[in-house]
C-alpha cells in the first residue's frame, strides 16, 4: 500500500531564507509520481511540482525544487528565497502509475515571518 | 477561463437533507475525482471516474453518489446528510499519465459543506 509521511506539522521561517519541507513515501511499485501542492488560507489546491520515479534529475519549477532521494524514499520540497506569500499548507502526494488517485500526506503548515 | 469549477463554494444545510455539488472542467481531461478534506486538513480520495466510468470508490458510504453525465462533468449527490459529512469537498481532473509515471490533478476551489 502507498503511504506518504510529512513529519513537520508546522514550520516557521524568516523571509528570504530557504526552507525544506520533508516528505517520505512508501511503495513497492517501481512506477510512481510524487507531487507537491500548496493550499493557501483561501483554500484552493495549487499544483507546484512533479517528480517521476524514473526521472534522473531533480525537478525544478522557479523557486521550487524537489530533492528526490530514491534510495531513502524521500521527496523533500525546497523553496528558495521564501516570500510572505509562501505562507500556506503544503501537501506531498504520490500516485502509482495507472492508479488514478493521489495519496496525500498530512501536510505541513509553513509560516514565513517578515 | 476557469479550469475546474465547482458549485456552490459554501453549503450549509441541516442533518437529514439531500444536497448536490456540481463540478465541471474545461481542460479536456478524461479523469475526474472527488476528494474530501476533513477538519484536520487530511485529503482523501472518494471517487475516481475515467471517461464517465467509475474507477475508484474508496469505501465511501452509499449515501454519496457521484454522477458523470459526460467526461467534463462530475457531480456529487449526498443523501441524508450527517454531522460527520461536514468537510471541504474538492473536485479535480487530470490528463493522461506521463510516460513512465503518473499525472498531477488540477483542483477546483472546493466546496465547504457544513451540516448543522
């Protein structure tokens, strides 16, 4: 069975610092995708970044990068130069190939302090 | 312009009532979903549809009945609402899977259901 674990319920970071949000996953399937979503206080779910299990390089999207360590089964999100608008809940998720569903972690509430 | 839209955004209703939430996507995706986010912010799949066909039903009470009249729409009807049904319900859609992997879901803005 798939499982996603986010061990940081809350994180507090100073503006302009980099922040790493932890995510570990568990699956025995070799084909899977890993995702990060942002949920601001307004409630919508915003897709940030994707990493496929066969991708050789870590995914990057602007200030977001995914530190993919396959042997450790971790997929941490790194946000560089944090901004006040980055304050939100962040969810890590996984989908097995063909499974047609996302399994989510518990989420991490990130607060950026000025 | 909206990719995945669901209505209503807020829904307050009494126990025992029946209510529906509507969802439409204009992305041309084949797969649509309903997710439930509880009060602790935990998100869980309820249903998954592919081309109007039910693919996943994750042990959801049969008071919840999804209906997909076409692949752009997936509605959720809930009978005999209970206090425990209070949650945020998200509709989502996704394109076909990427080569060798899976695919992200694009979410609607959510419907906050409060049962009183």
